[in-house]
């Protein structure tokens, strides 16, 4: 007998029929003797609908009331799933975040889980029930309802799995796993049967939107084995087959059968680049430029400062495209003159493309194959940054798809159609 946590996304919970299918699948696991805790999202579109209503009344809705409202989506889907299980003759009970309780800090709309009390959940499991816990929500010290940020039920599920020391956390979603890159850009992309936790973290942070990044961080911290798999398969498919489908996020590097040097190509279009030209090369300059940016709550990603020529240097950094105008105004209005920059130039038509793989640790020449591939396509690299397991470049966004396709092929990630 194992203790398994299932998480179902909004699409999987999107209609009565789909909820009944989820119930069938859960009933199958339960009948095979497993203890099952299910964490559902709200029905697809529901969270957006609720936030839309709020904004009609208050353009910047009050955080506490927004969480009070948005959390109801998961309460509804959880109760419906419990009913679907009961209707199929399976003992089941649903719980809200505050009933468990799932304790969080008080940062409305982006709260962080602090602890989960497992007592009530264990008591229900011991009685042989399937337990359903609402995703996305918790309660703070003062008893206010909080939510964990969009896509937060992934994090709820992993946190519940950690609290119960579950054997595995299965994230059922509308894709059948994690791919070497986005199949919409590269049709030859392959599903990975295993991916290391560190690679997954890079891919999630670099824009592969399968899982909320915080859930991956959580899984890493508490070493929760997570599997991403499809909820759109036949719910009655054989359990053994289902248990090995999808993509397993593993901590054991040697469990990675596909010993590729580069495991995936990640990309993000939400980038913008700002450069201050001819800044005096003196102590405190980086701080004078980026201090005000940080104070305005703008995240800076890549930073490049050149060797100074005749005492001045060019200083470039990237921000999320949503923050571009704000960051640029801030620099032009206050910072550029204060640090003595000759000029501020900016470009929001850039993107970031990255190669990711734990194999890069033990192989040389990986980055140079990336640069060669881009040069053969005539793509100019504007910025480069590296870490142990990834190399990222900033390029013009009109070449993004070309770059991703060329790199996917160059690193041998394309599906071998002849073998299939
Ligand atoms: N219902 C929430 C959202 O749409 C949480 C989730 O689905 O993970 O963001
Ligand atoms: Mg989701």
C-alpha cells in the first residue's frame, strides 16, 4: 500500500463529466489498495471569472477580499469531486485549506505555505476514505483566507505530499509530461520519461509552464517525488501502465536513463534589455543603477558589464517585458544622470533562449556548440549568461523560433521518426 497525492488541473476538472472521470481514476487507485489524497484546481475558467467580477467592482481589488472570493473556485470543485466519488460508492470527504489547516503567511494573492497539519488527513485515510483538499488556498495566523498565486494548486499538492510523506505526488494535467521543448515550436520535441529536479527548476523558471515554479522548489526542498502525467487518458487504463507514464522528476542523477548532455531547450519571450552607455567605471555604480530598480520591485535577470575603456563602461541588464516601461522611465528620469551615463538605449524586442542539462557539468564545449549553431543561422547574440547546468543567450525575438529549432536539432533532441 502506498500513500499517493493526485493533483488535477482546471481542464481536468472542467465539467461534470470530467469530474466523474477523475472520480473513476481515483476510485481505481483506491480499489487497488492505495491511500489517496486529491488536490483539485477550480473548474477551468472559474478563477478568471471570479477575478473578473472583482475587477468590475474594484479595479485594484482588495487583497483579502480577492482571496476570500478566488478560493471559492476550489471549494466548489472539491465538493463536486467528493460527490462524484460518493456516487460511485467510494467513501470520500473534502476539506478546505482552513479546515486542514494549511497555514500560510499573510501575503494575499501570493501567500507562502508555512505548515500543514496532517492529523485530520491521516485520521480520514485511516478510516479508508479518499481525502480531497482544496488546492490554491490556506489560512494565515489571524484566520484570514489566503491564496498561493496563480497556478498555486501545484504547490498545494506538493506541500500536502510533503506533509504526509507521500510516496509520490502525481500531477495530472492536459499534457502528457514534460517535453524537451515546447512542441508548438518544435514538433519533433520528445517527452522526457525522467528529468532531474534541478533541470526542471531551470526549465520552469525559464518559461516552460507545466508546473508552478514554487511547487518545484517545494519538491526539491522536501524531496517529494513528482510525476507529471495526462488526465486525458482512459481513466480505467491499467494502473501499472499509468504508474510509469508521463515524466518523473527525480533526485537520482543516475536514474536518468537518457544521458543527454543537454536535456532541453527553454525560452522566454517576456524579456526586455536596457543599456546605460559610457558609465564611469567607479565603485558603487552597479548599486546606483540597480538599487533604485530593486527598490521599485522590478526583478533584474541577466546583467552584463564590460571591461572599461578609458574609465567608462557599458552596463546592460534585462527585466521582464511587463516592467520594461517602468524600469526605463525610472532610469531616464532619475538614475542615468546621477551615475553620469552618456545615454540609455533599450530594446523590448528581445527574447532569451537557454540550453539546460545536468550533463553540462561534466562536458566541455557545450556552450560553443550553442554559439556555433546560432552563428550558422546568422543569429546575433546580444548577451550571454551561464550557470553550472545552463547557458542562456539574449537574441532578437524575431529569431526565437529559429534558434530553438536549430538548437533542439544540434543537441540531438529531435525525435527519431524512423525509429518510432
Ligand atoms: N485556480 C487557480 C488558478 O487558476 C489555482 C490553480 O489552478 O492552480 O490559478
Ligand atoms: Mg495549472
